[in-house]
C-alpha cells in the first residue's frame, strides 16, 4: 500500500471565503461539490487543502484525508488491528472508494482511493 497524498480537511461555514483566501496563497480549485471545495497547488497535486461544511454521505467531517493506492488493503489492515471504523468502506458517487477510521488521539481519518 502506498500513500499518494495527505489532505487536511477544514470544517467551515465560510467555504467561499476560504476558497478565495487560499486562492490568494496560490492554490487553485480542483473540486467543488458545494459542501466541499478542494484547492491544490498548480505545481503539484499533493499540496492540497479541503474546506467543507459537512460530509454529505458520512456521519462526521473527517480531520484529514489520506489517499492510498489500495483502499481495500488499508481497510483490512486497520480493521484487523482493531481500530474504530467510523464510516464503512463504500463507493461514493463522486468517484472515490473510502472509509473513515479514528486515530489514537480521536481524529477521524478519511482513507480513500480514486476509482
């Protein structure tokens, strides 16, 4: 299993204002679903930030996202280790397969792969 990128997820009721602010720092919008906007550096896709009001298909807003090359393998590893699965492994309509897991300090991690 290889990590492709790690993206902080910022909960905000001011998504548009944050989109503009992070644009001032040189980040460009790469995804906008209304409830989540992801901005990335034009120099490379691994420098990103997501701003979201909610997660439309999960019970909580995750603290960060970790994109891996094999989400099913990642799911098996953390499940077998006894980690708390907060949101089950599933395919999402916007083209990712993902699950949420809680880290030892209580942060919720969105682990995903693009389909």
